[in-house]
C-alpha cells in the first residue's frame, strides 16, 4: 500500500469468471420463488419470470448462506456482482455501493427496504449511508439486490440500486418452525455463538396466520488494544452482541382482501472497533496485524419498525396501502485522542502532546413515517400499469461533544436538528407492441422540503444556525425495451435516472465567516444499460449478462473546512461504466455452480477543487474495479433416510483507493487532496462446508477464510495536525464452526 498525497487538517465525520452457487435462490433475480422450473419475480411491482425481467438483480436465500456460516450482509454483498461493501470497523458503520456509484456524500446512494417499506434516512445529517439495516439473520425469505438507479418506483437515494429484504409469510395451514444454533472459533480471537428460532402459527385455516422469530449473535472479537492506548490494554475489543425480534400477522378475510401487520426490533452493543493503525509508506500495521491503539468505546444501536399493509383486488386493478413508522437511536462514547488530540492542542493553544484524552460522545436519533398508496393493473400482456403516491417525513437529531483532558477543554458541543419531508407521485406503463416486444415508460415527480438548525456552545468549529428551510422539485424517468426472440432468451435495454434529495446545509466557520455551501444541492444520475438473460442445453446453463454506463451530475460530497466536515457538492461530474455476468450451471442432479464477475470504472470528468480535491481521471474512493465469486454445492444421498452435502466458495475483491492523489491540474494549478490516499490490496477469501440431514435435523461444519487471508475491508488516511493518520479495518481471520438445526 502507498500513500500518494495528503491535505490540510480535516476531521473525519482474481479477475476471472468465478462461480457462486446456492441453487435457484441465488440466481440473478428479484423476489425469486421457484415454481417448478420457473422463477417468479415481482420487484417491478408485478409478477414476471426471472428470465423475462428487464432489470439486473441478485436474489439470495439467507438460509443457504447460513448453512456455510455466512450470516452477515457483507457476505451477501460479496457474492453478488456489481455490489460492494466497505468498512468493518464497527458492526453498523459501513456502506454499500452499486455499479460505480461511490458513497461520496452523507446521503445514501443505495436504498434499503423491508418488503415495501423504505428503511433508514435520506437526510444528510442522520448517518444514513452507514446506518444500514443488517437483517440477514431475521425472518427473511429472500434478500434482493437490485442494481441500477430505481428512482421511478423506489424514489430518492436509490441512485446505485436497492437492497430488499422479503419477509417470510406465516403459514395459514400448518404449525411449523425451526431452531438453529451455531458455535464457531475465530483465530486470534474468541468464541462466537448464534442462536435463532422461528415459529409459524395458523390461527384460522387458510385465512389468518402469525409468525414470530428471533435471533441472538455474540461475536467474540479478535482485535486487541495495546497497553499504550488511552485506556490501556484489553483483548478482543471489537466484540459485539446483536439481538433481533420480529412478528408478522397476515390475514385474508376474503379472496380479494389481504392485510398484514409487522413489527421488528434489533439491538446492538459493541465495546470497541476493528481498527488498526498503519505506518509508512509502504504502509503496514503499526502495532501488529490485530492490535489497535484506539481507546475504549461503548456503542449502542436500537432500531424499531412497525408497518401495516392493506391490499384489495377490484378485478380491474389492485389497491395497496402501506403505512410504517420507524425509529433508530445510535449512541457512542470513545476516546479519540489518536485522531483529535493534536487538533485540541491547536484549538486550546497548548503545546503539542498536552492532550492525553479526547473524549467523544455522539448520539443520532431518527424518526421516520412513510405512507404509500399505489394502484396496479392485472397482468394481461397487452397494457399494464401502476400509479402511486408516497409521503415520507424524517425528523433527526445529531448530538456530539468533544472534550480534551487534562485541561477539560470543550472543543465541540453540538445539537443539530434536521427534517426532510418528501411527497411524490409516480407511475409506470408497459405497452406490448407484439407478444414478444414491449416498452415500459415510468416517471416520478417529488417535492422535497428540508430544514436544519444547530447550536454549539464553544463555537470554535461550527456556528449557531437558526432553523433554515429549503425546497426542491425533482423529476425522474425510466424507459425500458424488452425483446424475447425465443423461449430461452430475453434481451432488454434500459435508460433510467436517480437522485439524492437536496438538503439545507451545516455552516462551518473560518475567520468568522461561513465558508460552507448554504445548500447541498440535489445530485442526479442517468444510467444506460443493456442485458441478456437466457438458458442453454434445456436449462442446464443459465446466464444473466449486463453492460452499463452512468453519467452523474453534481455529486454530493463531504466537504472539508479546517478541522471539520460538512456537506456540499463536488464541482466535477463523474462518468462510470462496466459490466456484470452471472452463470448458473447444473450439470447433474444435486450439483449446482453459479459464477459471477463484475467490472466497474468510475472516474472524475474534471479537476475537483470544491470538496475533496482530486485530478481529472482519478478513480472514486473505495470502489474495486474487479470483483468475482465462486461457489458450488453438491447434495447426495448417504442412506435411504440420510442425505449429505458439501460446498465451497471463493470471493475476490480487487484493489481500492481510500482517497485521492492530487497533483498538477489544468492550467498548472496544484491540487492538494483533502482525503489522503493509500491502496487497499486485493484479497481472496475461501470457504468450505459439509453436513448431513436426517429428516428434520441438520448438522454441519464449516470453515470461513479457509487459508487465513490477511486483508483490509476498509480504510482511511485522515489528515490531522502535522500529518496523516492512516487506519484500516481487518478481514476476519480463519473461523471454524459447527451448526445444528431442527425444523418442524
């Protein structure tokens, strides 16, 4: 790794076709369910076969991943082409990107949904990109990763795509459920345990059913704190505990009427971060590969969601209404003297090294209400349509303080309140010009109003701001053409747009003057895509291929002013292009192999001088150009009553830059990057699993990171007073586990 440049003080707020296999449920699809040999998809708001769906999507059965010990959203993402997961320092502080749309600002580029309910925040001051929802261990039937902008049907903050958790329907006919337990040991670390259970209860036969599910995960950690850290030595400080509980009631009083009620809660507690300091260049761990110099931390994350859905079929159309309320409360306390000690010395006028503790506390609270209504025509393959309206209101508080010791110097004491209200109408119509050729046209118009207000006691970094409000109107569109020349081939072309909503901005002071932009302007993206889906050899080989090209205008970005960060827009547009491919091979009964490969090239169109500082042509940060995966599973009989399975896989993630190099730009101007750059090396992770099933009982063993690869899943080179502090997040070492499950 090499750092190739750094800027002034800033506080940080196998290239080959490979295979991933999980049977049909891991094939590229949206809402996939296998009905005989047909996989039905519904993410375009109506049912279609997988092959005929003109979108690039990967759908994964989380139970298949869990069988091999992969229980987190990161592992789901890394077996999906064109989708990337960055970070890993904390279990909740990470980002997801799709198709070269980097997380350049503080509003997310990838939407998260539970069924029809949007999760998280589009507000620039509510930590939406990093506070995504990891529900892999919940009561989920499928996880769908829809790639490409989905602004028409899914709205704001889905420029890169959408992650959808599809809930499992409770049974209305049979009492059923399962119990699952996993025990594993991580090298360099401690024991990990995961317990989960689910029960489905038919209350009224074929009319009313209830499901209740829960899980508890205890991760033992593998990062140790060194004696020289601010709070002394400790082992396995990146340990955490996560629990979740959900319930879903589904009623069908008549053949036309259906309603459901859903509630879920998750809680997370963590005691430290997976963060190691680096020295260089060339960069290497400063204190050993699994040791951190950061102080103790306490993190809590509480999430609650309540939703109700009503559906009525009139015959000529179906009416659907979805109402939801969600809250999220994230609090943390830590000693960040390694990063901010020199800044406090500078602000307080003390000699360098005076500050021995930088006690940071932060709390982010978000409450979001969403109401959506839509009307859908029946499937007739002549003229199909959907129209709808949605109202979303987000209210957030962001409270932060930074206290230097031993001088008891208060550098920051912020109370930031913000609100984002979005009202939109949308529609899509599909015209069948012939039985084999159709065109779909979609549009959405959104009215956005945002406000922000701030108070800060010291006033050293930020200034007090009375409530400031701004509004905007955004239009998005989509045009899709689909041609099915044979039963085994479907071709499509798609043009679509997406956006992140405008926000009022946080002021930052320099010399008594606000030097931050007053508004974080709406950024927009246009995507052009062509794809082919089909099968060969009577379905033995299935494929899903796509090429794409993105034009991104006015990208929102984190901007740097002296010792603080705020929002803004880069003054360079971005161009990205790439391709994705997935192939599923079932050469014999019981054996499935699926492969995926993706490439993404995302660069600046011109010199960037307003936000992070970079030259024309530089790659966007934290985006690997190449990624690939290979998994295979073989199921076989052992005796008349016992079956066995073996499986294995490889995941490849290519090199990623953490920042920008800068240099001499156009006109001979020297551009100094405000986000320093070093390269995270590529890594390859192999997994192996085997097990047996005897009726309702399954036992399994697995090894993750089989060859104990050492690599980095995220990193940053944060400018501090007098230089750069480079840190990275470490790939989890080899983990060996056993599991037992019982279904009834």
